[in-house]
């Protein structure tokens, strides 16, 4: 899952209603990330190969989850909200319904940022 790198043009004002929506999703985002990890761990456990190779796969999955979680956690601040939405969108951690609940201006800014990369 790629984690976004912000550019100065992405540092724009984030509306209060959009921030309330996004802030309310924080627990859901991390729950989704953890559910994805558990699904991937189940698949790794059932994969063919040695126990050592399955453990190595699980270790890689855990490291990636921690990397993504560590990158996302500090972005749950209003000053970084647009960067957060872009990151969540790229990582498929924001549903279409959740994305649709943001203002049109925010959605357009996110779509521009995602299309550039």
C-alpha cells in the first residue's frame, strides 16, 4: 500500500464538516487495516511451504501493517486532513460511501492529487 507524500499545493484549508466526518472514521480506518491484516495472515497460514516460510510471510505482513499504520496515525490532524484522505484513498481504506460524504471541493482536490501520482 503506497503512502502518499504531500506537496505544498495540498496544504489547503479543510472544512469543519469534512473534518468531523474524517475524524469520526479514525477507528473504522484502523479496524479495516487490521481486518485486512488478519485476512492476509489467514491466507499465509494456509499457504503451502514450510512453517518457516509462512512465519516469514506473516512477519512481512505485520511489518507492512505497522508501517502503514505508523504513516497514517500522525495524519489524523486537521492540518494534514487532505493528505490523509489522499493516503486513505490510495490505500483503499476509505469506502466510496465515506469518500462521497465529503464535500465536493474536498473530493475534487483528492481526485486531482490521486490522478497526478
